[in-house]
């Protein structure tokens, strides 16, 4: 069984925060290591080049000074006055912390001035080193054939004198420094870099930790909110603190939470309404039938109570029909069966269904006396349900002694039906919500005792299936008016035919243009072949 962390996640340490932190710090660490290696290589090369330049410059200066102290004896041999350059060599070696020694052409060391602490053995310089030095210059890292126990950086410069035939090498100057100094210098640089890298790494860790924590905080809040949603609490919202992608995600999540909360509230209201709608008629039906069966209700009153039972059965039938329609809408199975019918006759038939409640409330019906036959194209049963639901709402919410007004308009491209009733009207903040499923303006059920908040939702769905639209206008304390329109089929067909004709004309025009270009091209070709005689 997987263990949960403090946040309740079943994945333990495999959180986005820790993954992001590990990957980021690993990248920073690798970058520091790479930077350190590059820096050490650069520093080492730079140190070598700098030391080489210093050693070469010093060796050349010493060779120049030594060449001035060379004398020629009676036998024609050249002799170096070492005593005269000894003081200069000591001062130079101490200041540069390098070893300087002068040799003859055979590699025998004539004079040595020490500036380093490396172990030194006074012996001849190897022939290959001398040959390279006398030929121009020696530059390398070696022990000089055993002169040093450890490797040193050495630069050798020949001592030359002017002769009748040009110049002649009479000896050499070697300037050397211990290679251990490079290691010490490199170690000092490495320590400085490590300390600086550790400080930068700690600062980077703190910054990345804080950034990562803030980055995934909205995700943790969303996870906590989702867990609350799973427990039935839809009140949790994610705070929006940024305007980036995370902020957009938080806004979208909150919108989703609002929708879920609204849906949950609507579902609970729907369940309560359906339970009430089922319980009330079923209790009535059961009670009256049991009364008839056991003889509690006398025979002369049975007809009266059977009519009540019949009314309650019809009420249940309407409830089941609404539920079936809702199921068909959700599954996309609501299909139209188009036909041509009289919309005013549909309005009249629906109005007659409410003759008794209209008479009971002493309502005035306006507009039907001036109605004429207006043909529309659509599903007669569905449009009848639309009109029935709208008139049913009008009857419910019209005040005692008020009016219901029905008007139809036959326009060029559509037929419009207006159903208006007097009464309290609809609040402005509810107008945008009355077409939502399960929404009821009469939450106290003082007037709407049989509705479930599905009628107007089904009405709008049916109207949209016909390609029309429904709107509502209201003035509180005065009236409410629902208006819907249905497009005329022949108008749609004419527009479609005109569109097809325009498309055909464009096609014919393109074909004509293409044919004309083809003929012109053919004529040009024929003219070319016949020498211009057509």
C-alpha cells in the first residue's frame, strides 16, 4: 500500500516541487563543475604563457648582458666574466623567484643563482637541450636531464657574440621556475572558486526553492480543492496571484469550481423537487385508491376522487416526459420531425389546455381574436411543447384578474411569437439564469408548486434545434414577456439557392477565363508554327 506524504499525495517524494528542485540544482551543479574545469584550464594555460613570457624576457636580458661580458683570449677562445654578472643574476633570481644559470656550449654550468627551493644538482645540461637552445631557443617542462628532481618550466636562450662572419653562440642562459608553483597557484584558484561556487549554490538553492514553491503552490491548492470537491465541499477556490499561465489555470479552475457548485446545487434542488413531485401525487393516488378499495370513500364520491387521481397521474406523466426529454437532450437523441403547420392553431390548442385555471384566476386572454393562419416549418409536437410550457408559466405567475397577451408576427425570413403576462415580473439578476436547467425563480414554491426548473431549459433547446432563438424581457411589478422566432424554410432554401448560383457563376467565370487563356495560348502557338499567318 502506497504511503501518503503530508499533503495527502499517494506518490511520496515524487512531487513536481521536488523534481523541479532536484533537476534545477543538478543543472546548476553541472554548470558550476563545467565552469570550474574551463576556468582551471584557462588559468593554467594563462599562467604557463605568462611564466614563459617572463622567463624568456629575463633570459634574453641576461643573455644580452652576458654577451657584453665575453672576451676573447690569445688562442681565440671566448671567456665569460662571470664575476661581473654574478651580482645582477642574484638580484634577478631573488626578485623573479626563479633559478638562473649560465652554461658553455657543451652544457657545463658555469654560474648558478638560486631563487627557488627545489633540489638542484650541478651537472651538465643534456646535449639535446643544448642543441635546441644554441639553435635559437629552448622552451619546455622537464628536469633537464637530472638537474632537478622534479619537473620545472625552463627557457633557454643562447649567448651570442658578433664575429666577422656574423654571430656565434658561446654559451647559454637558462631561466627556470618550479612546476609546483603552478599546482599551488591552481589550488589557490580552486579554493577561491569552490568557496564562491558554494556561496552561489546556496543562494541559487534558496532562490530556486522559493521560486519552485511559489510555482507549484497553485497546483497544491488545486489538489486540495479537488479533494474538498470529492468530499462534497464546493466552496474552496484557488487564489489568483499571477497573470501568467498558472494564473490563467487558476482562473479556469475557479470557473470550473463555480460550474460544479452550481451544478451540484442544481442537482440537489432537482432531486428535492423530483422527490417532492413524486411523493405528493403518489401519496394522493395511493390514499384515494385505498379509500375506494376498502369502502372508506362512498360510491357517490368515487367519481370525484377518481378525477383527482387522474389529474395526479397526468402530473406524473408530465414529470416523466420532462425527465425523458432531458435525457434525450443530454444524449443528443432529440431529433426533429419537420412538417408544415399553423402556429396560431398550436397557440390556441395550448391555451385551451389551461381553460379552467384561466377561469379560476379570472385572467384576460388578449390577441387570439385577431389571429390569422400563419404557416411555419418545424416539429409540431416540439413547438406545441414550447408554447405549452410558456403559457403554463404565464398562467402560474399572472396575478389574479391579470392578463395574458399572445401575438404572432409573420416577417420575411421568420415567424415571431410573443407571450406576455402581467404580474410581478422577473428580477434583472435572474433573467440571465432562467434558461438554466433546474433553476427556479420561485424558490419558495408559493406559486410554482409543480415545476422542476426544466421547462425553460427544454424550451430553449427545442428552439435552438429549429435554428431560432428565445428572449425574455420584464419590468418588475408590471409584466414578463417571452419571445421566440422560427426561421422560414423557404427563405433558407432561397438563400441556399442564391449562394449556389453565386458559386456556380464564380465557377463558370473561372472556367470561361481558363478556356479563354487556353484558346489564346493555342492561337499563339498556331501563329508561331505558321509564321504569323492565321
